[in-house]
C-alpha cells in the first residue's frame, strides 16, 4: 500500500458496533487498512446511496447537523486562514452540506466543492447557491493547476486508493498552492479501544504514514498538528518532487504504532477521566445545538448565526 511490504498483522476483527470487520497493520510502515478492501464500484454506490443515511439517518442535512457542521467550519476556516490569500481559488473535497464552502465564499474566496452524495450536494447548491460537483475525486474532472488551496477534512481515510486521490489533487493544485488534510489519528487514545475502527474508514494513518504517502505522491509536509484530544491529525502540504519512502523509519513507526495500540486497553481507558469528560461534552453540545437552532428554519440563517463573530468580506 505504502511501503510495498507484504507482511501485515491482524489488529482487529470487529468494527465499533461489534460487527465483523478485519483490520490489518503493515509491519513495514504502520499503515492500517480494512482487509479486504471493497470493490471501487460498490464503494462509490455506498457513498452515493447509503453512507449519509447509515451515519446520520438522513439524505439531507437537518438543522442540528447544519449548526454542528457550521461550528466545525468556523474552526476549520480559522485553522486554514494563514494559508488563504484574498480571493483565493479553493476546493473543498467532501463538501457535504456546504457549510465550509459557504464560509469560504462568504469570506471572499472563489470556492468549489466535491461531494459524492446527491442529496447533500443538491442541498448546498439549492440552499446556498454554491458550486458543487456531484461525484468523487476519481469521477470528476477539474482544470489543472487551478486551485490555491485544496481542503480534505475526514475524506482521505474513506477512499479506495489514497495515492490515486493525491495524484489527482496534485494535478489540480497550483504550483504555489497548499493541500490541507485532516484524518483520524491511528494512535489516538481518546476513544475506547473497541471504537477505533468502522467500515467507512478504509485506511488509518498517523503522522509518519500520511506524510510519507504525501511525499511519495509529490507533496512535502510543511505543518502538522494534532487536535487537543489527539483524535485528529491535520497536515498541510506543498507541491514537491516525488520521493521514495524511508523504509527504515517506517519500520520503526510500525513497531511504535503496534505498541501504542496494545497499550491502549479497556482498563487504562475507563480508569482515566477522558471517556466521562467526552460524554459530558457531547451532552452539553447536543443541548446547545438544539437551543441554537430553535426558531431558525433556513440553513443560511443557521450558518450566519454560527459565523456572526467573523465579519464577511
């Protein structure tokens, strides 16, 4: 997959709901993936027809989802702002209901979205007048060297072949542009050990494997950070000459990941305050979300309430 080693260790037999899901860890690099991977056609149909319903119980954003995603969009925009020039051309891959895309446009960017789910994409087009292309990165065509910034928030781990996705993005990005990627962190310990894997996430990265894959596909990491709870990894890349992976360093990474996963036990997790604090935060978030959308029916009104602290361009 990354280092071309053929030796992988089984690290899980079940997904977060207890259903069968085989996940393996490459002993050569530390990349983890679902084994076997789904066929590309089946995967495309799943994201087009079933994913949103399975994970959110709807084929179009609900008001609470709009508010939650709007708050996330505000955090992401602030995270990306240092790499955004005025009137930048921006591509949001996996644009969902259009919340981050709407904020890009509101702040003066010329933004395009890519979203495989027709219901969510059509909602963003109709509700906000956004430019959204319906399909996956592998399916759509965009002009070469046309974007100053491309953002993928929790998308790369869902793709059948991350290397193919990065190669296409490399073609669409300007030579001076940046690629910003956020993925779940394989080494995270903020969730219970049995909640780490589910079937929508086909690949699992840590900093070493994500930056090595980017380097191999023509991107050099210039910034990396973890979310405060360690659950998410955010990396910003610049276009560069492709380079081979450092196999020795990746073998060490694989061993470190394996130890990290083994040390994250049920006993260690549930005797720490983390799971209980997370539960309280989620409850408080749900209460605040329902309070915030009360009396607001239109998506635009909900988003404007989210973005009120950020003056429009």
